[in-house]
């Protein structure tokens, strides 16, 4: 059974930092690209960052320079270090694992991040 579980969300003041974690089980983690998305009420889910199975990272313009995605394959875990948080970063953050060649993708349940001004 595949499980993708996010943690680390919470309430932080503007300018503060949080680190989100996403632990995946039931998959061969090292072959999956890992992604973070976020969503606010009434809006579509927005892509935030990706780290490929080969370690290549890409970021949405809105978070570039402030967020860092990383992975530890030995722990089946991907992280999102968020610095310089802004109120507009407030959202539910979702972890997504995607194996493009195998056409498989899995989502976590999300973790709430709230940034107060």
C-alpha cells in the first residue's frame, strides 16, 4: 500500500521559516520525481517545486530564492525548506510523487501552512 504523508506545517510570522517533510512508503522512492504543490480555498492547486529522481530542482517564480527542495532517498523523504515566508504563502501544501515512465502518481493529504502578517 502506497502512503505519502506530509508534516511540518504550522503557523509562522511573516519572514519566518518552516521545513515541510514528506515521507513516502510502498514505492521505489528513488525512481520517483517528487513535487510540492499548494492550494488555497477557491483556487486551483499550484505547483511549487520539483526534485527529479536525478536530483534536478526547479521552482515556481513565486518561491524561487526563498524555498529549497531536497530529498534523502535512504529515508524515502523529500523536504521543502521555506524561508522568508510571506502571508501569500499561506496554503495547504501537498506532496506528490510521480513516476513518469510508469504513469503513476500519488498524493499526500496535505499540511496547512499559515503565515501571519
